[in-house]
């Protein structure tokens, strides 16, 4: 009825071009409050800067010049750190003061004028290692996007396997058979989510269902069918071998007869389902199935393969000769579709008559379904998704973050935005539908293999002006920046039902490694010709330039943070005051900054659905990342700039051992799998602050015998106490007995380093 009514409206209002989305801004009262708060914080920051400048130590009672010089340098270092923190805070303000929120009217796509013009959509799923990205997980993502609420003849799904694994191919082959049952089941019963493992783990045959025709027997039968397939895939994965009967049944496995290693093989390309053939239908022989393609691009030891960016560019070329979808959706292999109408939601922006022509890509947030109750490792990225990205959208568009993003194909091919492209933008060029059926699938496969060869990109603009950019660990962010600088806009869409759900790191080590890669890549952008302030000048708004730099300058945050975590505690231990007394009027801006910013941060976190313990965990991880991930990111970035090292791409594991998973569910921090050097830094800083707090409390409340209001060391005591409290899991990790504890040799090294640093300062002052 609803669809018919919409079509009737279309016929009666031919001259009306309804908007397919709306944009809402923050209400004025809330915006005024934010502005007032930001102004008050800025005034306090300036007062702190003025205090540091005015009161640089010039004399020390009964002290020699050496002590005076040391204290002056300590003061200047603190001043520099506070200048950086203030500058970084200023950079973040456009993201908080100019936010927009998008809402789509996807029902309007049922209008005849839109429905007939729905573009072909190509979905790219990328995997690179069958060990840390299990094939069973990969095919659940594939099945979830194959079951989209979208015309199947206009949907093509491509799996790029950079691991070149016959096990992954086998899993995809199993999925190509299972989808004939799964897709009609999803559409008949309006299943959500459409990843089988996610669906069956959250529902039962007795669950309340969207469809009144839901049949528990059909549910049970489908679950059994899925579990049998899953067991076959997992058995093959454990044995490391494809069943002989399956290998003999499908010609595709013969490709692996000449594969010497995952890093040395020819292009392997198999079209498992071709939507233009009569047999590409579900088991009921009613509905067509989407096209399904497997690709393992050519790998040779003497050729650099450019990691995920190289895989994406190969997919862009290969798909252009098979389906040539006008829209490209790319998802990571662990990021399954949680919303069957995500594609239609995104098309509301691309197909909007008024503004669609200027939109290059629609970015969904990265959400995760394995976050612990209180987000132990800060993996939800809650504030970034709910606060920062709407701010980027308000300033010109969000970053491209590498997954859950729908692109206009032509923008990935380097096209500039122009008003001339406003009309006729969806004149489709569906090569697949135009190919004559007399051409066999084998001929089609052979004709496109060269597009994924190692030498194809030589002496071309691929990786530079075309496709995803090469030479950067965060090729997605860099690619999005260059697209926006060519005149295109991007859109951030965060619907009520999350579009995609993935797997967040569930160990401290994986979390720190992931953020090391992100921060290193972002900082390399800042140091390159693509610096947002230089490359984006007069191309994107100043607010968006600042928004990019919030992430590009993650890495340099490590230096002032380390200074603040080491010097004030050690000065407390020696009785050297670095902050004003409570009775001093200069105490007020320090107190206001501390109280207001932490209160605002907590309120913001709780407002976005977090918990008090979750906020506390995020503060801890924020400190760990800045003192380890960001520190090594800045070191490696400078090394690469000097030509001393090359870029690397580290994949975080999507699976964990059983005992690791149990500790994660209980929210017990995992140190055992972390890099020893990361853990050593974290433990050493925690011990320095503990030793300093114990010594400082003795000095403040026993030796000095001053009234609390006259204590010049009070702020240092509070800061040191805060750091000690936030590091309680570290102290526990030093004495735990399970495998997740801090290793004994790391504990011994950390204690030795902490004591040595404390003694060294005593000798210097």
C-alpha cells in the first residue's frame, strides 16, 4: 500500500522533485552554551600561558646557578607542553561548534523516476590473511552484503584475497551455494542482521520476528544448514586443506597448482555467480542472485604490492570490466552489514536532485559488536563517531576511513567535480548486462586477469592521480582528502540502526599497534605535500583543514604528554613547585581547566551512551596510546622521512585464544600479548608516578608542615594521584599470576628504569 501511494503521488506531482535527505544543525541554545564554554576555556588557556611566561624562575633562594638553570629549563619545557595542548585544543573546536546531522527519506526512492534509475552497486570486501582473518568470518561479511535490500541484478560482490588462500576461496565457494537459501530467507522474513553468525547468535526460533509469516521450522532448518557449512569451513581451516571431493568438483582450485606461496602467484580470478546467466537464481527459482567474484591479484617478490590500496585499485579495474557499478561500497572483511537498507540510505544522497551531484562518498561510522560492557580498550571510538565526524560533516565532509564507505566510482578515478555533471549522472553503463551470453565466464575471467597483474600500473597514474593513494599507512584518509580537494563533498551518515559492525581489538597490544599505524600514517600526511593546511588551502574550508589536523597531529601529542607524566611527578619528589598555590589568583585558571574539561568530557561520554567506568577506561587508554603508539609513530615517521625505513601495513588479529577472550569479557587488562617495549614504557611511567606520589606526600604533609592552602605542590600531588589511580590495572598486572600479566622480565626492567630515573633527577638537582 505504502509503495503504491508513493507512486500515485509521483504521478500526480510530476513537477515536484522531493529532497531525498535533510540536514539538521545543533539547536541554538546548545550551540550558544558550547560557544560560551569554549570561550571560557580559551580565556583560561591564555591565562595559563601568561602565567608561565611571566613567572619564569629568575632566582632560587640559597641555590647555585646550576639549580636555577635546571629549574628554568623545566619551567620552559612545561610552558612548551601547555602551548601545544592549548594549540591542539583550538584545532578541535570547529568539530564541536559546527556540527550537522543527516536524515534520509529512502521511501522516496520508490518513486518511479528514482527506482528506474537505481545505479549498479559494486561491493568490495578485502581480506589479507586467513589465519588472523578466518574464512568463516569473511564469508559472513560477504553473505551480509549479498542479502542487501537492493535489486540483485544491480548488485555485485567482489572478494579480494591478498592472502591468496585456497581456503578462503573454498569458503566463498561454500557461501555461493548457501546464499541460494539464505538470501530468500532474509527477504521473506526481513532478517536483521543478515550476517548468519550474527543473526543466529542473537535470535532464536521463539524470538519475536519482523514477519508475521515467520516459521520456527524454517528458522531451525536454516540454522542447521548454516552450521553444517560453517563446520565444513572450520574443519578445512584447522586441517589447512580443502576437501578432495570439493577440489575435484570445481575447476577453480586448479589455479593453486602453480602457486608457490601467498607472496608469489599469478592472478586468480573466478566468477562464482554471474547474474546474467539463467542459473543465477535462488533455490525457489524466483529471484536473481547478485554477481559474486573471487580475486587474488598477482603477487611477485620483486614487486611492491601496496597493501590494501593496491588491492582496492585492482578491484576498481577488474570490476570496471565485469559490472562497472557507478557506486562502490568497500568494507573490511570483519565489518559485516548490520542494516539491509544501508545502500538505499546512501543513495538518497547520491541521487538527490539538488545536491547529489556534488557528493563523492557517504561514510558510515565504524561500530563494533564485541565491545566489553565498559569498553576496556576504548575500541568503540564513541566520541569520534558521535562528536567529531558530525563536526567534519559540518565543515565540508568526513574523512574516508577505509570501510563502510560508498563512493562514486568516477571520483576514485580522479574526476574533478563540475556543475556539468549535475544532470544525467546516472546514465548507467552496465557492461555485464550488455555482454552477449555467448561469451563464456571463462573467457570473461581471462580477459580481465591482466588488470590485476603486477606490472599493469607501471608508468600509469594508478596510486597517484587514480585510485587509492600509495605510500601511506592510512591510504584511505589521504585518498579522501585529495577527493575533497578536487571540489567534491562527502557526507557522514549515522543511522539509528548501525550500518556496519566489526571486530575491535580485544587485547592491549592489538589496540596500541592499530593506533600506532593510524597515528603514523596521519602524521606522514602532515609532513608530506598533502599537509591539510598547504594542500587544502583554498580547496577545503579552514574548519575542515583543522579537523584533519586533529588526527594528523595525534603523534606529536606524545612528547608533551610524556613530559607532563614524568617531570611534574619527579619535581614533586624533589619538592620543586611548578604550579601556583591555592591562595594565588593564578590557581583559578588551572583549576578551571582541570575541572571543566574533565567534567565536559565525562558528560559528553555519558550523553553518547557510555558508562562512568567506560569513560575512566578511555582516559587510561588515551594515556597509554599517547605514551607508546604515538611516540613510536613519530619516531618511525621521521625515520621514513629521512629514508631510514619503509612503510609497513600491520593487520590486527580478528581472533583470540580462549583465555584471552575470557579475560576480555571479565574486563581484565591483557598485557601478556603486548609488545615488551610498549609494556615497559607503560609500567615505568606508572611506577615513576607511584614512587613520586609516596615521596611527595611525605614531603608535603610531614616534612614541610604547611597549611593545605599554602602548599605549592598541591596540583602536582593531585596530578600524580590521578595518574596512579588510572594505572591501578598496571600495578595489578605486575603481580598477577595468569598469562595476561606483565611478564617478569618486563616488571624487573620497569622497576629498574623507574628507580634509575628518580635517582638521576636527584643527582641533577
